[in-house]
């Protein structure tokens, strides 16, 4: 049943939250502090559910409670759509799978899904392993020179190479440096544009940030149109990849294929969504393992138990159950995508509060993952939290690094196999020693980064 609610309904006005200025609400404070930091402060002060004024009558309704998240992503999923909160990222991702909505999204998701089926993942794992081995070969030379590695930079190169080969059938190595910078720049500036909300200047205004953003887009477009051109030349007999699948897809009604622009949007989306996220988790995993020798030893033992002599199989990777708990804990503490937004189509009730149609809602995996009612000592690193019996006893929406419901991450299994393959091969060959005295915090933009490079030395694994 749908009760019509006026946007100024008393129930909504009674939501706690900070005060703001008349025309600009809390935007000056958000700009000064950054949206993540601002939300964190409010979350500590106002708890699970509050509103942030953003000027005039508009407001962000924020929640980090799993009950509310379950309602948004599952119980009343049809009532919550991706709206203007995704605008800052649209110049980068266009109308690809992350940003599209409605019937168009349903169609594109259906077309894309087979690329991530088990039979395809099974074919991809040896390719992932080959990319890791190539990196380890380079690391071997550096180990002999006692070189220091910038972990995240190394891992970003790896995951880009993996996405290039597995999804597009192409070696992107020679473009790694340029595209890494373009992806980091564009996500960072999209994050800043999110901070500014309605106050973000149009991209056409030549501010230094806008110019950097446009330059990053040109670089990425160049790479992506190259990928498409390469695949067209390779012809239909080339290896089946996500790209081929999308190129060969035909509309049921008209029989038309996707335009180059739509292909571009889908490819950029998979490229960006598919390598930065996994790179961040692998980097953070190596960081936490370096800081927790007991956990490191258990992962190392589990990996050694596989007795790998070459690339792992899917069955090998499925046996890495403790390692999977470690990834779950890393993704709890450092979910790459710290918040998502939705707009309510109709009036609804969240956590016993009435939410009028048109409300702009932000919900956060990061703060949900740190919720003291669901996690003991939320900031402590404890993979044992993910023992199966403890997971069963917990709220299903207390841990949502991949989101949930129909718009959950399409690359979840791909990501987990990639992470396990990489970690298993790295730990089989090397011991990674963090340089002492590093105090690494987080730098949340559109994704949650380390706030400085993480440096490590390589030692031969003590197998
Ligand atoms: C640890 C790694 C990853 C994490 C934590 C992660 C997380 C997420 C999250 C939270 C969303 C929802 C975003 C939103 O709706 O705003 C999402 C969506 C998505 N992810 Fe991932 N992701 C990961 C890896 C990947 C990989 C490897 C790929 C592709 C190869 C991928 C492709 C996508 C796509 C295309 C969507 C949009 C799905 C849709 O709306 O239908 N992700 N991911």
C-alpha cells in the first residue's frame, strides 16, 4: 500500500541530523571536509539514520543499518532506483552496466551475464595465473636487487593486465601507465564532483580538475576504441571473451547490434569496475597480512597445502576457505565502494521512519561494516568473524562489499577467483615484508584507497 506523503512530512523532519545554511545546506562543510569524513562525523553523532541538508528543501538521507539496506536492495528493490547520485560518474562510464537503469539495464545485464558463468571463469583462471607469473618473474629480478616495491602500483598493473586478457582478449601492458593514471584521476575527480553535488561546475568549464578529467577521458576512450578496433579485426573466430559476447549480441526485436558508443560504455565500465576494486583488495590484503603474522602464517599454510606446481584450478581455489575469510575481513574493513545512492520512487518506510517519494538516500557499506551492533571491536582485523557458523548467525546485510540484490556486482566470483589465484601464487614464491614505520590510513574518493604508497621488500618464500 502506498500512503502519499508530503516531502515535508513531520516524520521525515524529525530525522536527526546537522543543521545547514539556508541555500547551500551542509555543502560548505562537505566541501571542506570531504563527504566521507563529513558522513563519518555525523554517523558518530546521530547514529543509524540521519539527514544532511544540501540546500533549499533537498537533503541526503543517510543510513548504515542493515535493515534499511535490506529493504533498499532486496525487499523493496523496485522502489529504489539509481538516480542523480550517479551523475558525477556518468561522463566516465556513460550508460554502461553500473549506471544504466530500467529495461535497458535488464537487457544489458542479461547479455553480459554469460561472460561470468563458471565455464568461462574456468577458462580464465589459467590466464589470470599466467599474468601473475609474469609479474612474479619481474619481481624475482627486483628481489635480487633488494628493490623496494610500491605495492598498489604493482597490483594495479597486474589487475589491468588480467582484465585486458580475460575480458577483452588483449594485452594492455604497453598502456598500463597511462591508463592507470587516467582511471585514478577520473575516479578521484568524480569523487570530488560527488562532494560538490549541485555546486560542481559543468565539465565544460576549464578548471584544472575538469581539464584533468577530460584528459583522462580522452586517454581511456583512446584505449577502449583501440580494444574494439582490435576485436573487430580479429573476427568472430577469435577467443570468446566478454567483448566478443557484447559485439555479437543482437536485439531480439530489431536484430541490431550495439553501437560503438554503447560498446565503449560497457567496456569502460567493465575495465574500471573490474580492476581498481580487485587491486585495492589485493593491496589491502597484503598490508593486513604484513601486519598480522599469525594470519599470514595460516594463509601461507593453507596455500602450501594445495601443493601447487603450476596454475591453480577452480577446485584448488575453492579449497582456500581460510583465505576467503581473510578476503571477507579485508573487504569488511576496506570495502572499495564505500557508499551507494538511490532515489525512492514512491513513499516508503525505512527503520520505522516515513520516506517520501523522491528522497535521495545514501547507504554505506563502510559504516555498516563498522556498525558496533553487528561487529565486536569493529576496527580490529579478525578473519575468524567469517567462520561459516558466525556468518549464519549474523544479519545477511551486515556485510555487503559486492552490494546485493539484482544490482549486486556481476564480477563477484571473477574477483574472488582472481584474488585467490594472485595471493596463492604470490605467497608460494615470496614473503612480502612491509617496510617498517609505515602508518597507512584510508583516502576515500569514489573508492577507498591507501592514503600513501605502501612499500614492501621481497624475500624468498620460506617453503
Ligand atoms: C573485490 C572486487 C569488487 C568489489 C568489492 C566490487 C563491488 C561492487 C559493488 C559494491 C557494486 C555495486 C555498485 C553500485 O551499484 O553502485 C558493483 C557493481 C558492479 N561490478 Fe563490481 N566489484 C568488484 C569487482 C568487480 C569485477 C572484477 C568486475 C568485472 C570484471 C566488476 C564489475 C561490476 C559491474 C559491471 C557492476 C554493475 C552491475 C550492475 O549494476 O548490473 N566488479 N561491484
